[in-house]
C-alpha cells in the first residue's frame, strides 16, 4: 500500500464523512429500542469501535510511523462505519426484513474488513516493536456498565476485533437457522443445507474466541486485564460465548440426527450429553461475573435456559436407553431419568420465559422479545416427546412401584448420572495473520 494510495483513501473517506461520522442511531446500538425479533442464536450486543470525532486515533509518542498511522486510520474508520450499520441492522427486525430482500446484512463485508485490518494492527505488536502502547483505541461496550472503554493497547484492539468477528459469525448462524416467513405468513422449514452450514460457522466463531483466550489475552498485562478490560472482554465471557457456539453446533447436529432414520439412540444420547457439557462450562464461566443489566442479564438468562434444556434432552435419551434393559433396576432408573427430563423441561420453559420477559430499566434497557424463538433443532421434537414418553413408561412399569408413583424430586438419589462423553466438536483453529509493517 503506497503513500499516495493511503492519502487518496483518507481523502475519499473524509469526503464521505467517515472520519467524523457519528451514526444518528448510535444510542440505539446500546439502548435497543423495541423488539429484536425471533432468534435461534442469542448474540450479545455488538461492540463497535468509537467514531473518530469522539476519540480520534492519535499517536501518543514520536515513535509511530506516519504511513502506519494513516493506514490504521483508513482501515479503522471504514470498520467504524460498517460496524455501526451492522449493529443497527441486528437490532431492528423491520430493517432485517427490508435489507434481506436487497442482499442481506453486510456481515461478510465487515468480516473481510476486520481481516484486512488485523495485519496492519499487528504491525504495532510485532517482535521487538515499541509501538504496542502508542495508539489509543476506544470501543463502545454492551455488557459492561461503562459506556465505552479506551486503552492505549494494540492487543486490546486485537482482542476487540476477534470478539466482534465471533459475534458476527453467531449472527450469520442465526440468519441461517431462523425460518424465513413466506408471503402468506407461514414459517418455512430450515433446510438441511442451512443447518450444516451453521455448524461450520459456529466452529469458526469458537475458533476466533479460542485464539483470543489463548494467544491475545496473555499479551495484556494482568493489571490492564483486571482494571482496564470491560466485562464484554472478560475471560469468562469469552469462554462462555465459545462454549455457547460449540453447544449450539451440537444442538444442530442433534436436530439432524433426530431427522435421520439411521441415527441410533446411542448417537443421540451422546450428542445430548456433549451439549450438556458445553452449556455447563458456559454457565460456570459466566455465573461469577458482575453482569448488571441489559445485554449482560439477557446473556446470563440465555445460558441458564439452554443449560437446563440440554439436560432435559440428555436425560430423555438416557432414560430411553436404560429402558432397553431387562432388569427391574434398569426400568426403575429409566423412569427416574425420564421423570427428571420432564421436570427439567418444565424448568427450561420457566427459564425461557424469564429470558423473554427480561426488560431491565436502564439507560440501555432491552425490551422483551415480542415473539418466542422458533422451535428448531432438538427441542422442536422433544417438547412433546418427553412428557409423552415419561407418562408411558410410568404406566408400563407400574407394577415396579408402590401404589403412589415416585416423585422424582423426593427421590433424587434414584436419578441415574449421565454418561461422561468428551466433546467431539472442536473450534476451527484460527491463527493471527503475519504483521504488516511499514516496510512491507
């Protein structure tokens, strides 16, 4: 990228108002007025880089090369405009309907812009560089109580970029999994092609976050990590979103297995148990963080809901397999597992309602969903089957019980433990690109 080209790009962006652009709806990016519509994948609010007129991209010393500064400014200001547009697109269902008819969101373009930005950004942190803390970077938060966070740290910027890339992938997966509404108002069935494509996207999202946790967070000093980073970028949040991506990918796989006549009960049970493990780790990662309101509370409620839902699915399939045994003990434990699944299903419905009802009153309050997410994947099938199978097995095995049926919460010791399976799905490995320096 030569010097004249950089100046031409800077001039073009200046003419378009990109250097001092401040979207009229900037407040909406945090406040989320109105419903955000139907979702299959919960995406925490997008963090977006702050506009240059609010906090200019400034060298903090004399050691920053001019061409590198200009290149950073050009690429970053392009991302500012695109990210603000995408954040608003995600918050307004009517925009999503209208824009989708004309080519959909620009998340793929924004992802490419972020990929193009990383090599130049990493030029500030290449081996032996003294430029890591020479530029001030600011981003608008969503889950932290502070409206924005500014840090003189290139690694903070890299972390923010990877986080945004992961959330954009989750948004893409959501677009594939939410049934499209026909002109007549009916929901079309989500295609198998879309489901399989969503699994690949989930793994890419998890890969970005795994890279952030393993290779970027350790580069930020402990003091900056504890005192400077917003909750949005806390290690617990990054881990929770990573495990969410894996958990939802497995949920899609379980839905595909349910639709396949070739998939055995053992396969379905394994997938359900793997899903429990992912959501359990997500729940543990997020539970101790100071999440106050807004997106933060929505995020916690979503993880709680999906964790309970996954356990209901796992106990359902575990009960069906146990019931295939011939002993009295296997039949008793099968019924206990199925009754546990039914109780967990009731809990998951309550957790689902809490998620949808959450509308905290704050300066960035999120209004509740006006419609529930569509039933897709495993729950589309299991909502009806769990109660039916539990009642059926209790009747069939009635001679194994006393006159009064066992109430599962009074006999918790009879609930069989779930099998412990390793999670087969792994995040797609993502490697940071080589740095682009002032000389190359």
